[in-house]
C-alpha cells in the first residue's frame, strides 16, 4: 500500500470510530493528501463528459451479483453459483452471463463500506457523498454537476429516468438544479414525455410573451426593471426546451431500430438505459436510471432470477440488469462514447451474508459492491475485497465519500472546491473522501 | 519482630484504593474510544464476533460480552496485558479498528486496574446528573474559544469531573468547532447553535450564542411586546442582536391570514374593505371572525386529516366519509382536542358510522399504530427503537414494543373492536412485549392498557402531548416549528424558544385544549405579522422569525385558488362548486390534484411538495391544468370578455383576486401600453397570456 | 510466640501473605480466572480442572490437590482423557493468535506432541471411541482431524461460518460440530464430507452431548444447548429434531448422566437443572447467581461436578445437597499446598464425559 493511500486509510478509519471530535489536524492532513493526490493524477482524470448512474434501489445483494463466494456454507453462498468471466480470476454470479462477457471494461469495487443500514439515510450517503444529520441539505452528484457545468443544449443537464428519489434532489442548491424526471414508462409503445408539445393554440410567439409577462409580474415588488429580473431557472429551462424541436426528439425512442431496442431488453429498465444513452449522446451531463425492487428480504430465487413464479426464462432483477447493462456498455463502445461516458451501477447497501428464514437477505451496509466503467476507468479489475463470507471488507475499504470523490474527479470536477448555501456557508463538494487511484 | 513483619507485609499486600466500577468507569472508556459505535462493535451484529450495546446503553450486555463470553477469552486474569480487551485496542494484536487506546493514558490504567481487581461488575451505581459547564456559552466575536467541563453526579453521591471521557459533538462544524486537549469550543459563525455533550448514557445539549452584527438596513427598536409570544421572540432577537422586519401591510396580512386559517384567497371585495377600514383592532376582529367561521373548520379538517394520515380505501368509501365528517364536526363544535384524541385512541364500533374508529384502521398493525401515535401525539419518531435502543433519543426497545403491545388487541376490520388477546413480540427479549407507557413504566395486568395509556397522554402533567400539538400549530402558522420537524422532538434537537413552547403548552392545557385559542395567540403576535423577507431561498434567520417565512400552499389549496381565479365563484354562477380542501381523502379521484403533487398519506406528508422541478413547469406551460381553465368558455376571463369588460378592469381584477395586490397607476399604464391596439381575438390571446402569467407566478403559489 | 497467641490459622495467613509479597505473587492472585475445562479420570479417580492459571489435578473424594501443571498455554478450554486412559488431550491457546492441541501422557502429564495449526483458541477436542482419531474445534471456524503418528492434521473442515464451540463423535464415526453460526454440522472425518446440517437453532450453539449407551439398544440422541435458550434433542445421522425445551436463560453446558436417562443442564443465571429427554420434565438441581461453565456427570449416577467461575462444586443426589470448595482457599492451596480448609468433609465423584 503506497504512502498516501496507506495513511489516508488510517485517518479514514479513525474518523469512522470517533464521534464528534474530528481532530482538526486530521482533517487538514486529509485535505493535504487529497490536494497532493490531485497533483499527482495522471491525465486520464476528467475525461468523462457525461455520467449514467444506474441506481439499484433497495440494496442489491453483492453475493448474488458482483461478489459471489465459492467455498462457503450454503447459507452464505445462496442459491446461485458463480461463473468465470472474460477476465481470468474474476468471477461473477451465474445470473450475469452477458456482463461476464464485458468484464474487461469494468472496475468492480468489492469493499465499499458504510455504517448506514436504513434506505433513506443510506440513499443520501451514496447519492450525495455526505452522511445526513447536519442542518445542511446536501445536493446529489447530478445536481452538483448541473450546477458546475453550463448546459450547451436546451436539454436539462440532469435527468432521471423514469423517476427520481428524494436523495437525488438539489438540496441547498435550489430546485432549479434538481433532476428532470421524465415520468412514464419508456417500455410502453406510446411513451412520450408529458407536456413537451405546445398546448393547442399556443405557439412560439405566445410562449415568449408568456415568459415576458412572468418577468414583469416578478419584477413588481422589486426595484428592478422587468428585463433584469431572472426568472426561476427551471421556468427558463422549460421555455427553452419546449422551443427546441431537436432537443425534444431526444426522448423519442421510436427513432431507434427494433434491433437496438431488443438488445436492451423490453422491460422498463432496459428501455430506460437506451433512453439514457440517447440523452448523453446529446450532451446531457448526468442521467440517472432507476431500477427498483432490490430490497429482497424474501425468496431470492423469485425476485432475483425468475421475476414471477413458474418463469422458465429468468426475467427477475439480475437478468434484466444483465441484459440492459451489457447492452449499454457495448452500445456506448460501438458509438465511441464509452471513453467520455462514465457508467456507475450501485445501490445503497449490500445484503446479509447469511440467508434469512424467508430465503432472502436483509440489509447489510458493512460491505457491498459498486461497478464503474467508461469515462477513463481502467477496466478488467477488482478493487478491494470482502472477507471469506462477504461480511466485512478484507482489504482496501472504500466509503461512499470516496466513491463520490472519484466520480467527481473523473467528471472533471474538483471535489475540494466550495459551494455556498443560501445563508453564506461554504460547503466542499466532497468532504472526507479520497480518490480511488486504482480506478484509472 | 513478627509484628513488624506483619505490618510490612500487610502494607505490601494492601490493595490499591477502591474498586473500579464497570458501569460508570469502564463503559464510558469504551464509548469515548468509539468501541461501541454503530460502525463497530455497537452494531446489532457486533463486529468480529464481539458485540457491545450501542454507545454503552446496556452495561449488562457489555459485561457479559467482555468477561464471561466464550469461556472468558477476552479477559486474562493471570496476565492482564494478554487480555484481548487490552491487547487489541492497544494494537498489540491485529485489530480491525486499529489502535484506539494509548498505553500511557488514564483509560488504559483504569482498564488494567479493573482487570487486576478481577474484572468484576460490582453494585451498580447510576448516573443521576450530567452537568456541562457552562450550560450556555455566549461569545462576543467569531473565533473565540471557551473551555468546557463535564461533571457527573452518581447515585452514590460522588461527583466527578468526567471531561476526559465526555464526547462533545457539533452537528454544524462550520459554525461551532470542538477542540480537544483541553476540551474547548470555538464559535465561528453568529447565531444560536446547539452542541451535544455525552457521557455514559446521558446526553446534554449546550447552547452556543454569538450575536449577529446589526447589519440589517432598517434599524428598529423592538416594539413593546403585546403578548408572552412576542416577549419571548423579542428576547431571543435581542440576545442575538437582530432587528426584525416591520409589520406587513394589510393586503399581505389578510392574504396570509386567510390562507392560513381558511385555505383560500381573500375575495377582492373583502380585501378592499379590509384595507379601507380605519378601526384600530381590525386585524384582531378579522382573526376572531375567521376563527369562528365554517371555512376555518373545513380547512383545519384538512390539516388534521394530514396529521392523522387519513386515507380511504376504494372498497369502503363510507369509512373515509364518516372519518371526515367526524373531524369536521368536532372542529365546528369546538370539541377540545383532548377529547378528540381520546376518541381516536379508544373508539370502537362500526367504522362506517363511528368516524374516530378509523384512526385505528389507518394502520395495518400494532407497530404502525405505535409509530403513528408517537408521531402525532408525542412528536417523536419512535421507529428506530424497533431494533435497538438509541441512547440519543430516549426511546428503548421496551418502550417501542411496549407501546405497540398496547395496541395489539385491536381488530382492524370494519367493526373495530378489542379482542381478548393480542400481543407483539419484543425483539429484544424474544417474548411477548409487556405493555408499557414509553419512558415511564410497564402497565400491570390489572390495568386496561389502552385506558392507562390514554389517561397518561391526556394528563395535565404529560410532557409530550401538549408540546407536540402546539408545535404543530406553530409550524402550520409560522412555517417552521419551535422544534424543527413536528415529529422530531428529541434531546438532540432542542426547541429554538423552549420557554415559549412551554408557555404555549401550559396555556393549551389550562384552557381546555382549545386549538383556536392557541392559533389566536399566534395570529395576534407581531412575529406572525412581519413583512416577508426580500431575499429568496433559505433564510439564515428563519429560526428567529425576523421576517415571515414563505409557506408553499397545499395542492388542495392551490387548486382551489386556481379555480377561484380562473373559474367563476359559486355566488356568481349560482351553483356551488366543491372545494378541493373538503376532499379529506387523498384517494378522491382528481387528476389535477395528482398533477399538483397531492400527498398520498401513505407516509408522513412532506411540507414541501416534491413538485417543483422541470416537470411541473412544463405542465404549467403546456399542460391541461391551467390552459384548459383559461380557455374555458365559461371561465372567468372568457365571461368577462363576453360581458365586454375593459382590459384595464380585467387586469386590475386578476391582480387583486390572485395576488391580493392593487397595481398602481403607473403599472396599469405600462400594461395597457403593451396591450396597445390589439382587439378581438388578438386581445383575447394577449389577456390569456397575461392571466397565465399571473397564476404561474411564484407570488401566486406561495403564502408569503 | 505471637503465632501461638494468634492461632495456628492466622499464623499460616501471615506466612502466606509474607511469602506472597516476597514472591511478588500477590498481584496475580488477586483475581481468580474461571475454570474453563473439567475432566475426570475413571481409573485414577481424579478430577482435572483447567484455567488461565494452568491445570490442577484434584483427588477424589477429598478434592485435595494432587499436583498442578503449567501447560504453557495462555488458556485451557478443554481437557479430554483418551478411552484407554493413557493419554490426555489439552486444548486451548492464545486468544486472537493461535490454537494449540497438546497430547500428554496420563498420569504423568508429560508433553508428547503438540499441534499449533489453528489461528485462534481451540475450544474442544474430542476422541473417537477407539482412541485412534480425534477432532479439534476452534474459534477460527475450522475443525481439524488428527491421528496417531501424524505430524499434522489430515483434514480441515470449513463448513462453519463462525467460531466452533463444541465437537463430539456421534454414530458411525461421524462427528457433530456446532458453534457461532447456529448450525450443527454432522460430517465424516475421513473425507471431510458433510452428511447433515441441523439448522433449527436460532442462536449460537454452545454445547453438544451424545447420550450414553443404554440397555435395549435404543438409539442415542444428540443434545445441544444454544443461545436461543433452548436445549434440543436430535437424531444426528438422520438430521431430525426430536424435541426441545425452553429455558429462562441461556443454557451453556450440558452433560448426560451415566445411565443416559437425564441430561444435566447448567445455565447462565446459575441454574442447574436435570432434564428428562423423553417427557421433558425438569427438576432443579441447584441455583446460584453465577454462570455455570462446565459440568461433568458422575459414574454412579449420584454426583456431578460443576464449575462456576473459579469454583468447583460437587452436587450430590438424591438430596442434591451441595458442598462447595471455596475458591480463595483453593488458590492458596494451589501455590503453597499447605493450607487445609476448616470445613465439613467434601466429597465429589466424577465420571468421564461422554
């Protein structure tokens, strides 16, 4: 372990254990390390223009996906086996055969660890990089990106498909940096984003007039003249989006061939991933795709593999994920977008190493797995490891703050730079995390 | 000679001073070192096979884990240094948590002494008091530091300085920083901040005050308070050196009052009359008039329905109707809130007839029932105590499961009744939970558990109910509770004005639990009638009520307001329209309300609608909600146009109706100039766009 | 003179105290480690007790100390006498670092061979009935199988996902082991292959005991005691739970009486109970307020020896009158061998744990 990561691991553990008294010495040495670490970064950092975040809501079991175990008792191993992948030495669950073919593109972090085992607070930790509990309402990674970067296209810079979670919001940055949830179900034949087309009788001219009137009304109580008034940025964005037909076409999945749509899989998650690809192609900064249902306290075989009882071909969570994820990576690569698109697949925690009495697993934040690909990430590797039964990190523990730090840096955002809350308080984009140098 | 030998040997053999007490000396050492934190051995599953109670809340469990567990592997009484309980934290053996104790520290020497004395757990003494000095620290400039001391008093009478093992935590390190060795606190930003000091199983909040520079542009002396509400608020403002805004004008005040008390906008005629009246106590009279109105009962029925999480089921619409009617009638007849609560807790019978019985049906089982009761009646989120004791919140597992046990006998079918048997399993003991009044005592078998609990909640000395209720009322009127988070009362989240909260609670109890009375106190105060803040976004001073706080409208209120503005009123139309605020049941079909983000009540309602993002704006611009009403042939605008109303009058009317504002002459002229010479269809479209902008503006959808 | 005036007894105390302080032993003796291993030798009619201090051999019936042996182990968690009573296995180790199994001769207690393969203490070592093979169970989660003239174990069993606290040979040469993961695994020591996994316990299994042979060739039940506050009876090779009994506190140690008719159960709250495995009726044997650590049951069905903390007690039926060997006196006796307690005669019988 090199000097920097060795000692930062030490300080990290201490911060973990000590409540309150964050030794100011420790904090500043942390930031010192982070800054120096930045200075030594190879030039592959900051290559990613966009990010697709696959949010596996509910806490996916690491033992049935990216961290299967072999020589262990049955109640640890679970009902499924592990298979070899394209990369010798890395094994995945047998439910991920397509992903096994593209493992050379993936960096699998198997030692992510968090103390938070409840959905709401764990979501917030993973999606913002900050643990909840202070008076500050932290913004999600997508909102920080939207804030950091001007969107060149009229498409909003931060989109969630098909809907968002409360932790995906903008926090103190204000709702104008919140995500645009497209709503609906991309898998439906008549899918379209609501209210993008003009109401009958309205046209571009009237739209501008409405916008102008809005400005005038907002100007009433102030000393400003109407043209100096800044409207709610979300309104501005809405006006822009409606008046740009090319932007609206981004949401039209009918433009994709049947072959492509089939490759991703016909379920909501698959088509949502396809939509995400279309959006980043057109310059959207961060698209978050939601797959719900991973909170498998009961019957792993039914929820993770089969999808419904009596299924002959598994259409449960993992096969659906497998098809869509591998399709997304391959598609991005074919279109030469993979180098500039960071893909992250994660949930809020893992699941218990031992099966419970219902044949499922319960919440387990102590160790779990997260997968990254593209955007400068060096594929074909496993970072960190969990112990023999997938209970604790064995080496190289990674916190969600580290993950956020890494994602920010890969996207070219300096995690030490500061945001300011409405009452003037400076908040670092990322605090307490360090870059996972093995990632590149 | 032998005598001398005896003396010498006795002295040599004499034991060093007193016995180390496990509960009050060893457990705090473990807590201070972080051993029993949730991330380490305090986790429910322990760590590395070693399990401690979270933050030392249960010394019995801790002792059992450390000493006799697994045939005493953790304690070596022959060679004390080899004990795992020392060797691991000192780093002599591989430890997942690395080195957490230093060899030369007092912690280690106490641990060693305890081990040498036989690792016993003696007669347990309790911590009777934890005192922090100072309890409130007032600073004068940012960056100053002040030392802190923690003094513990035990049940054996001993008073010890335990500063070395106190853990002091600042939730907001940017405002207050904690420094170690020696223990000091440094205040960085002005305001009143709370830090928490913890020792063993007690946690004490410490108040850190740094007054603001008086930098608000308007220098105003604080007016003589006209009630106990204002005297408390003003005292705090004075302490922090803040100047509040002046009083809002009549129009702003009436709009706010109307929306808060009756959930509707003031009609233009009403507004103009109110503004032109010159009587001195017109605001007081308006408050009194509104409080006795039927509209008040209607709207506050909706508020209560949200508190109680009223939710109908499509198969049994009569149940929701009975519940709604009951709430409405109770409000109309001024039933004391305590009587309402008694009914909610104890009502049985046919839920289609007995409205209050539906409270029990709102929840699926006894545990959810306990959580709802905790949230509404005690202001507490008791759910964490399902799985473990949390020493920060006062609730233990016995409290949680004991409270659930009180509600375990309910049959929650259509006929709500109490069965003879019913129990929940206490996860801590593995057996049936004994009914318990949380934080107080177990209920014995002879007492009817439900009645015992109800009497306790409604007793004048109950510390939770009145405070939780008046806090909700304050939050509804002022936009922020005295305890931020109406269901988040805990020691670690103290009220911003605790004496005010106490005074309101005492007044509430002493005067028949009359919610109108408390609302009146609030509405009459200067704090309520301040001008809104000019800056947008979250206001740093919001806890001190320097300005009025903006409150987003409930979707039901917003829809009614949209209809009031864009459609004709019932008087004008000659037929009555059902107002959305009377639909207490969120399953009442209404695509418009769903589009506005109506709360489903499946969980506790958020005060902020999630509905503020881009999708909402797209809907405002292109969606049905506004456009259909604006274009409606029988809508207000189209009717005005058909009646030949002049553009100027239309403009004035919509301003007054929607925003409670009267544009001045200059502004009218400006609008008319823009309208220019447009007439006919063109003029209609212009006015439609104008009306659209009025109802889409932030001023419209916010209660300032 | 002074001695005579103050009495024989006091004089001894002075001398002991003096010697203590001179030898610097007072610090060590101010606390007594619990006795964590008990074993009985039939032939010699002696009781062996092991703790962090080492091993002490006590005479039967006088409970007089015969000898004490420093086994050079930081802790001793099991002592097991071979079926032919020529050897004794002593198991223990250093918590957190290593687990040791020692083969010593009996009654000389000379060290013949030592295996240091485990990464944490060994809690149990069990002989096969023919004395040719034995199994160790350790906190590190592994079980190892050894035989004569082998320098190392020849099989390591990995089926447990937590510490293993007990091991016992059941029928047909297979072994049952149990521990922190709450399962009882029945496996073949020859191949390491798992035969059955018994999962009904919902907490750590602390102890196992196989019912002794009874007349009439009836099947032998396996008894287990667990953190879930039950004692369960199984048919180990079939894998069937036959019945179970609940206790108010965790039963930590169990032993069958020689006739196989009763199971003696010792609990964490100090209760010692005699349980009938068929009818599940129970009778209280004794009640103290300290945790029961080990039980060894008697040859003639009259007595059991129980260690709680650093005491060893002999409990006799049918009256179940209790006589106690107080610990402080035993400590003094340990080091000086000269002090005799002035108490009513103590007698205890012992029988091999089976």
